[in-house]
C-alpha cells in the first residue's frame, strides 16, 4: 500500500539543506527507506514565506500569500513510500529526524 508522509516542520528550527546532507541521522533514515525498496518519491518544500494559497468562493478566485493554516508547524516536505501495512509506514515515519521536533503525518493514498 502507498503512503504519503507529510513532514511537518517548525521552520524556526529547520536545518538547511547543507545541514541535512551532513546529518548522519537524516542520512541513515534516508538509506533505511531506500533499503526497504519502498521509496517512490520525496521532496523538500520551500519555506512558507514562498507559499501562495488559492481559494475559489462564489466564482471569485482569492489568492493570498502564505499557507492556509495559521499554525507553528507547516508541511515542509513529503515522502511517498510503498509499505506492507500501516505499521511499517509508522515505523518509517517514527525514524524521520523531523519527528523529534515537528511531526510526520502518515496518510494512505487512494488506489
């Protein structure tokens, strides 16, 4: 079954791409996911200051800067994995370094 892991991040403590590349914990997690053979795609997102939210209400398109939600944690990236079951997806999510200060939402994909 496919799952998307939404990596929720507190941008005030978010490491740079260079820091992630040098982080042995992050690299070990990435290698573990690849070893499992279930990694389908993954990508880090730009900061929320670069986000644009689009809504259509009564036929009018409303565009605003920033994310939709007013919250401290934002979706900072995503990983799609193929897992045997939810337990394996949770195990992968729990190993992600961002789970230590942010959170990782595990969501099954409609197939």
